[in-house]
C-alpha cells in the first residue's frame, strides 16, 4: 500500500516552494514558535533568478541546511494530493 512518488526538476521545486508559501500565507500550515530551527531555515531560504532569468536557484544559503523546508514542501504536497498518514497498525514489523 505504499505509493511511489518521483519529484524532479527545477520547475517542480518552484511549484513546491510556491505551494508552501501560499499555504503559509493562507494559514493552512503553521510552525509552532518552539520549532525555532524550522523557522530559521524558512527565513533563510533563498529564491534567486539567474542573471539571464532562465534559471531559478532555490535553497538555503551556502553552507546552511534546508532539510526542514524540503520536508515542509513535501508535507504540503501530501496535503494537496490527499495522502493519508499510515498508522502503526498498518505496518508489519
């Protein structure tokens, strides 16, 4: 019962970034104040256009992490696709 997901490409990542930003603006997802590391990564996340305007670079500043931002983007994609969270009873350990 596990669904494969393949998410690739700059355009797809751009869509995920925009989806996260919109959901946060609409207060459909929020980060509790005690989750400072997530908040810091979101604040530091960068979205830059190349000089020619052809390429968009997205991510944390050089040397920083953006793992939590990526997790938030995937969480929002899961909400949009109506993915169900598995329960422990659905796993066969």
